[in-house]
């Protein structure tokens, strides 16, 4: 039986403050420097969980690359999966 996170990678990400044009959300998520994905890549994850921690908090998440929105490639992580606050 396959594990639900098969084809996903475990990386460390951090929250940061940046409002994008056309978006009402200010707290964003990105991989930290030195991970297998570039630091300018966006990470899609639970807004509620992002907002529950101060900006600059780091998390260990399972992520998968996606371009399902037909645009720029981004990372996504299911909000239901376990995560760890690492800093």
C-alpha cells in the first residue's frame, strides 16, 4: 500500500509578509534557502495554519510540485497532513 505522501518531498518552509496584487492575503509561505526548491517558489498550504503563527515561523512539511492552475509552478501541501514547527 502506498503512503499518502508518496511522490511528496519533506522540506522546511517559512512564513513571510508580502501582499501580491489581486490578493487579500499577506502572509505567504516559501522554502527556506538551501532546500531542493528555489526560495522564490510559492507554497500553497492552510491559511488558518499560516496565520496561527508569527511571520518568520518555520515548518517541516510534505510538499509536491504543481502547475494545475496553468501558470507558474508552485508547491502544495495538504492541510490535513501532519506538520512540525521547527523554529
